[in-house]
């Protein structure tokens, strides 16, 4: 009899435990309804890495009083775009890109009254602490494949540095439409990541940007500081053996900036505790203080202190380009560009059916010269194209294209009739390889 009673008690406890877990999951997703939004972005002329057309994604409210929503950079596009946001049961309204990170796949947008005055909108509960452990239960929330305000569950599978930045890996299903939405701890109900990407054809190998890094950006913006990562033309040894060290292979820094040397191992940032395993961690620790960088490195087997500064990356919202005959030209941005003899200007996008497409130009083609004259800046390119359009003159482009048979590059000449010349982005104030509109930090973040 006692054994039967004990078994019955155990069964009752298991049932109660399962019921409590279900109730907790329902509560987490119910709360997510109040801070998750839908985002619609339309891009006509994308720079390389973005796509033309209209896409949808998700985001979540991080500061209702300011009308701020956090999402992915790829959701709102790093190219000029029209961004609209809808809170649950409301129409879409225009939003402003407040900050778009050039390194992490993160963006902060300002929605305004549609968020500030909505009774069914709340701030997302956020966890800015260290990475969750492998096996931690999580839920992804968003609008996968157009199924709005949908939740899925999984676990944290690990932390990956196989991509261009450090990311949380999860097996919680993430599909198109989930991007930019919250990755939620099912234990605490707090947002621990921003859903970002998936490996196509995999069995739920998905990734999110950790809130640890997103919080750094949001908090710096709240403090009125520039959260941009550094302009750091530094190449590291690839950590394919998972040694978790950040070792300099080569750099192209000016002597008066940061005195790194090849084979330096970056250990830590002064007064910022914690060993540095990768570049994402380094950037996170020096954001907001790029003018006073203080590092410990291992050099020739000895622990060495180096100090210096780095310029911030240019504002993504100020990207400039030149459009003509359906082609969009932009500036090269490879960190190791000094290692190559490559032209400054590169084809970023080609409109289908355009004159540029008919001339068999390719995305990624480098523009070396026009009518025998070397092209060294966007401003010069715009002037040459505008003049050719004015006199109705076809031009000959000298193109450098990767993928030759017996050489690394192939050279082509292309005859192009010029039409519809325009400048994309802010007007340039500096003539040169950058053609930047204004120095970083002069524009409201």
C-alpha cells in the first residue's frame, strides 16, 4: 500500500511539474507579445551584402520612453532603405535608423509615438550578463515565414566564432522573418540574444547576437557616446584549432595609432576584466573609448603593455555611391586592401535589364579606368560619368575581375552608354579614396 501511495505521489508531482513548465512557457511568450514588433524594409539600390526588394523581419522594444527598437542590421539594411514598424494589432509607421553597426549584425531604430503611446507595448526584459551555458533552454520569437508572433523552443548549443563575429548557437528553429527578434531564456524570461541567421540545409543550426554585446551599444547610445567599433585594418591568424587566442598576423595601422606588431597575442584590456578570445570581445571592451586604448599583449613570450587610439568606423547611414546605367559603384572596404593592387571603386549592384547588365558587367568588378584615365575616387567617377551623359558619349571601362585562368585577375574592357547618373548618399566633402560626407560622430547617433 505504501508503495502504491508513493508511486501515486510521484506521478502527481511529475504532472504538477510538467504543468508548471507549460505555464511558465506560456507566460514567457505572452510577455513577448508586448515587446516584439514587425519590421518591413524596402531597398532599391543595395550595396554589396544587401539585397534589393522588400523584406520583413522582427525587432523588440528596448526603451519605450525613447521609442527605441533593437533588431538586426540586415533587417533594416546597411544600404539606403525605407523602414516601417508595426506593433501588434496596429498599422505600419515609418521608423528612423538611429544606429547601424558596421561589424555586428545589430541596428537600433527609433519608432516614436507608435511605441511610446501604445498601451500594449512594454520594454523587453533584458539580460546583459555573460553567455548562457550549453544546454540552457531558450525560445525564439518573431514572424517566421510570415507566421506572425510565433514562438519556437530549443537550447543553447554553444558559442561560435566561425563567422565574422562571435555568435550564440542554438537549435531553436529560426527562419526568415525571425531575424531581429528576441532569443529568450525560458528559465528567466529575459532576452539573451537577437536572432540573426541559420545554416541552410542544416538541422536547426542557428545563430543569435548575444545581448551582452547589444547592451554595450544601447547603453553607449543612451549616454550620448559613439558606440562605433574601431576602424581596425588588422588581420588575425584564423583560429581553426579553437585555441581561443587573438593573434595578430599583419596590420596596416599608422605608426601614431596603436603600436601592435605581427604575432602579438592580445590578452586583455586594462580595467576591463576578462581574457580576450576573439575580435568581438576586444571590440566590445573598447567601444566608447577608442581614443584611449590600453592593452596587454604577449610579445616574444613576455607580457607587454601598449597604448594608443583608433578611429571609429564611418557611420553606415552615410555610405555613398555613384549610380549610372543601372550600375551602383561604391568604395572598397577590405581591411587588407594595402596588400593588393586593387582599384578603389567596385561595382556593388546591377539593376536587372539595365544598360550595365547588357554590357555584361558583374557585381564585384573593380573599375580601374575610364577612357584610359585612372579612377581614384567616387567624386571623380561622378564627374566623369556626368560629363559623358551630358555630351551623350559612350565610355570605355577598364575592368579588373577576380578569377582568371593563369592569373588571379582577368582584365576586360566594356563599352557603356551612360544614362541616369546620380549620387547616392550625402554629398562628399573629401576627395580621395574615402569620399566621406563628414567625420564620424558629427551626426546625431
